[in-house]
C-alpha cells in the first residue's frame, strides 16, 4: 500500500480527502498540527473521526511552543498587523503546520503528501511551497483543488459513504489558534455585509472595566498583573480575557497571493492588545531611527510571511534585526479593557527615554539654551530657504 500523509484538520475538506484516499486503498496517515485553540476533548473527537473516516494512523503534533518561538515572537517584535488590521492569525499558523507535516512525511518515508486546500485561496500556495522546497521528491495530492469540488459535492460523497458529522451543518468556517481566530462565511464573500455576532465564537461575559498590566522582557510578553507566565500562557490568558469583552473583532480586506481581493473576519483581541501594548513600550524606549527601520522591515516581513515565503533566508536576516532591537524593550504596560474596546494608559520602564532629567516637552529645556534653539532652527531651515529663494526668482 502506498503511504499518504494528509494535513488533517477534521474539517469538511480534509475529511473528504481522508475518506477518498482510504477508499482508493492508500495507507493514510492523518496528521493534525496543533498551533493552539484545541481542547483535549476536541483533539480526542478529531482522532475518533479520523479513524471513522478510514485513517490507518492518526497523530496530533503539538507545535504551540514551536509556533510561538519561530513566528509569533517576531510578529510581536515587529508589531505586525497586515494592512494595519489583521495580526496574521491563520496565515502564520499554516507555515508551521506545513513544516511539521513535511518533516513527518520525510521521517516516515511517505510516498505522497496531501492537503485539502481549494484552488482559490492562499493556503494552497503556503502548503505547496513548503512541501516543494523541503521535499521536492514527494508528490503532492490535492483532490479538492484538482477536481474543483464544491462543498455540496464533498458532503454528498461523504453521505454516500455513511459519513454525516456535525460540521456538515456549520454555516461558518472557524479556525482558532494561539494567535487568534478567523471566521469565514457568506458575508465575507461580499464587500458590503458584516458578520453577525453569532458568527464569532463565544459570548460577552464582562461588561465592567478591567485594568490589567502586561509585563515585557526584551520584547517578549512574560507576565500579567505582576504574575510571571511563559509567553504562550500569557497570550492564552490575555486572549481569553479579551474574548470575554468581545475585544478584537474585525474584518480584514487584503490582496491574496493568487491576485484576487479577499475578506476574512477574525477575533484576535489578545494579539491586538499585546501588539499595541508592545508598540507603546517601544515608542518610549527605542530611538526614532530604530522605530523607523523596524516599521519598514516589519511590514516586509509580514508580507513575505503572509505569502508563504518563510523559508527565504531574508526572513532570518530580518528576525536577527528584530531580535537585536528588543534588548531595551523591558517594562510594564497598563491597559484598560471595556466591552468591544481597550485603551492603553501608559508604561513603566527603567529604559524610558521620556526622562525629565533632560527636559519636559513643551515645558522646560535642560540641555540647551534659547540661543542654541534659535541657531538650531536657523540651520535646520537652510535647505528650504535656498529652495524657496531659487524657485521664487523663477
């Protein structure tokens, strides 16, 4: 029997693939890569369904720490928000999932590697690129894409094989991970409709203001309210808290890798609060040129990551710059949470460059005299004086 490793999420597309390959006589290894968002009960259900669908072997790979250390950490360092909106929740997960899947395929000498992406989205590019680069000798199978299957055709096939799982009735496609939850549905296929509240996971439980303090050490989130936590636990804690306030719901509109415009809803209160808090701390402790260069490189880093170019060596170069920029990004950020929104109140850091020892903006200068200021302004305006003089004569 030929061996196939299938990137298996337990959703409709990968369930169709699993059943189809099983029926065709392949030895199917259904592999889930957990990048956050799954409970033990949910993982057990996914495993149960995998064997029901005909998997020869099922394995769940816990890659949450790997996901944080290889990707999420740098998204925080760079304050990366795609189009100033989206924290790259799902697109960043796919990279780690693809790497783990292809490493499993190589280790287990699989003949084929498969995923359930369609031909109209970004994930096909991310998966295929990683697979082709790391294991060019392994053939990639993509039945949903190759046969242009509709959701209904997949459902009909599964039902004809006596498979009728609960996700068949789900109206919205929801992907939850450590770095946020994405939501897709009929409304996201249009340009003018918003997703209803019930499309997002959870329900609002907190309606009063809550003040929290986020602790950072060299750019990494390391605690909340004075309690030390590892970065993954801190992200999970802040995300759950934000979810109870319905913070972080929005719709991202952007350019897909395949050239068409796309919309996706998301709920990522934790990532948004962490990124904004981190950015505020940076504005206090970094120089203006550090901030300027970081913004430029971070935007480029986010774009390449979104488009599946994670393995390009320039990504490691940018990560080195990001890491070096964080040596002074240590301190606390005070945040107030409200239903549907949050406010950054301020920071406390021993590295704060806003230091009254050197002056108070708009109030008192301690490092220069009034004559120094007048001379500085005179020289600073020289270039434009020349330009205006020359062009006024013309």
